[in-house]
C-alpha cells in the first residue's frame, strides 16, 4: 500500500509540474472560489482510477429522491476496501499542496467516519441527474469539493452558477463536460450546481473528493450528515459502517 501511495503521488506531481499555479490561483478567486480544467490528469493517472471504477461496479448503490436526484454511488468505506489507487490519489500530498495554494487555507482530508470523504458518482441509466444544490458544510470549518472526471460518454453536463452569494457580482452560468482527467474544484458553500439528465445508452462516472478546514463536527450534525448521505447516496447500511483507519499521515 505504501509503495502504491508513493507511486501515485509521484504521478500526480508529474501531472502538476507544468502548471502556472499562480495564474490558476488568480482565476480560482476571480471566479468566486471555483476552478475548472478540462484536461489535467494524464492517462497514467486516470487509467488506474478507471480500472477501479470497473472493479467496484458490484457495490454501486442506486438512489432516487423524487424531484432532486437519481443515480448511483460508491462510498469511501467501499473504496478503502476495494480501490487502493483511488484512496492513494485522495491522500496524495502533491494534490493537497496544490489545493492549499489555490485556497490559501490548510486543508485536511475528511475523517474516516465520513462516507462522502472520497466517493464515486455513477450516472448509468436514462434520466440520472442531480438538481441544483450547494455542498453545504456540516463541519465547523469550510468544506471544499474536488471532482475528477473518469468516464464521460454522455451529453450530461455539470451546470454551475458562480457568484450566487455575492451581491457585488453578477451571477455567471457555466455548462461543463467532465472528460477523463478533468478537474473541478470549488468551495462547497458557494457554488450552486447541478448535473443534467443522462441520455439513453450513455454513461458518466465522477470521483468526488472532500476537504475541510476543520474536521470537527458535532455528534448531531455527524448523524444528520451520514443519514443524508445514506438516503441520498450510499444506502442505509452506510450508517453503520466505518472505514479502516489509515496508517499514513493525514
């Protein structure tokens, strides 16, 4: 596991080496704590993650909330057991260094009792979608979302509305594809976003990674957050599971 983690971090470093990080940071703040890059991670990284997408297909939990969302998900708990490359990617120090520089914060990975810390979103049936929402933080600190495109054979789009909470800025609308290797990073409390319905015979799979400035959460909010994720994403058994403790530093 340690060897895989080191190899993944080295591959991520190679992917990021040519970036103009200062320019990306400027763009991130200009867009209201939002940044989208169509092609960031190369096949050397993406192919390992996609291989694990296929490996965890049997564990997809289908979910449906009338009027809001329909799709499938695989939780952090399953990924820690079945997808070591995906977990190594989430825990890459090089990736975290980039996100820290963009935000100016010291970000932390979510605790091991958060099923949403690192998860897969699965859109495979006609009409799979999610309605407009914010990634509201129940943590004591801010919550940031990183989406990595893995499979996108679809007409489905990530719809983003920027500056909706900034009275000094005009709202801006973006409609984005998420091809393999794409990168979308944002402050969850600030971006109003949705995913348009999937068409017949299409497929879209996205990796979501969550980071926080303070990993503390009250027991009541933790229960509510896990209940929401169980109903909307991972199924009720996720309420009673825990990911194995990871031995490498957070």
